C-alpha cells in the first residue's frame, strides 16, 4: 500500500529556508548527505514529494552488469534511472498533475516554491533557516 502524507519538515529530515534578498520567491528545502530522503519536484506547481530512496523500486534496483561503473555509459544509465523514478511517482498531492521534472537531494537543489531557480552564487550567510516543526511537507510512503 502506498500513501502520501503531510509531516513536519523535521520528521522528513529536510530543512526549509528562505534566501536573503530572495524571500519573495518562497521557501527552498535542503537535505544533508546522511538524510534518508530524496525529493521529486513538480514542474507545474513546484511542490516537492519526498520519499525514502532505499525502498523505492526504481532507485533501489541493482545496476545491470552491462552498465559500466563510470563514464558516459554510466551517466546515461543514471540519467535514465532518474527519469524513470520521476515518472513512477503518484500524481502531485498539491495539483494532481504528474509532471515531476526535478530530482532533489543534497547536491541537486530544488527550485524556490514559486519555481524560480536558486542562485548559483548562494552563500551560507544568505540562508535563513525556518522552523522545521511548523513547516509541513509531503512524504510518499511506499
């Protein structure tokens, strides 16, 4: 049985934040390498659906032997795997569309909640952490 629920950002293991001088664009969410979640961001409404990659059937599948461990062949496999993952998720809990177009983890950031890209020159001093207990996020439990 699969479920989509709303939980606190703290319970999900994600950190909501605003970016100084970009507050008008809304929240962004950050994760750490040790976080047990990854996200898929909707290309229509920019909602993020978080899930545990260790139990995801697409992300958890073993790499086929024919796929090299590095190089262009591996990169192609990796990119295709992410596309398959994004396409395997249920409809967005916010808008109902199935238009996930961004894989989100600790190195691939989300967009702001209004869809604007995070600036590439962001510095830690510009990040304004928000309360993780009061911010709700969507979690897909497989």
